C-alpha cells in the first residue's frame, strides 16, 4: 500500500487498471474552445480565462498602435528596453505585462494606458471589420511614410472626394 501512496502526488488523477489504480501521467484533460478561443473545461477558473482574454486584448491593442505608428516589433522592443521576443510575447498575450511596463509602452506609443483597455468589454467585431481595420492601419502607415507634403495633401483631397461621393450615393436610392 505504501508503494501505491508514493505513486500518487497531490492533484493527480487515477486511471483504473486491473484491480488497482495508477496515476494518469500523460493523460490530458479535454480542451474545448469557445468563440474567443479560450480554453474551456481545461480546469481554468473563470477569472483566469478573463485574465487571458484581457492579456490578448491588450496585446492586440499594442500591436494595433505600433502598426499605426509604423514601428517594427524590434523598434518597439528597443523603446521599452526588452528583447524582440519579449515584445512579440506581449503582443500575442503570451506573457503578462506589469503595470510599470505597460506605462513604458504607453509612453513609447504616445497613448494613455486606458487606450489599451478600450473595447475589452464589448463583443468581438466581425472578421470583416478586422480586415477593414487592418486596411485603415496600413493606409495610415503608408500616409505617414510619404515625405512630400504636396503628395500627402493630394491623397487627403482624394480621400475626402471619395468619401463625399460615397455619402452621396448612400443617400440616393
């Protein structure tokens, strides 16, 4: 009996084998995903699931702002004093961000800390909005890369004209 006790550690589960039980080493719990990709039925508490959702949301907002400003992950990493790999992990919500580090990131990206949490409580947007948002970010990044002010003004005028035309078409049957 003492050999059986030694084979089990706190928190182990057991699998019936013959007349006895053995630890279920290597047996994993089933993991099902919900709409947000969270691990359900994996033994995580709801607060852990919410924390991971928040970590991913903040990471996505960091990436969104970085792209908006035209920074590479390497440039952001240098600005906040971490490695490229660490910046990558922050953006994907794999590593949690301390309050002090989030403050540094907010300073580097020129936004208030609250900006990273905007939209956390609202439901996920449809995929079409994500593609549209990506296109808008790419447009902004390319616009900033245009050094000639006359070209920037011409592009702005074209965008205003196209927007006015779209509004007029939407208003007419």
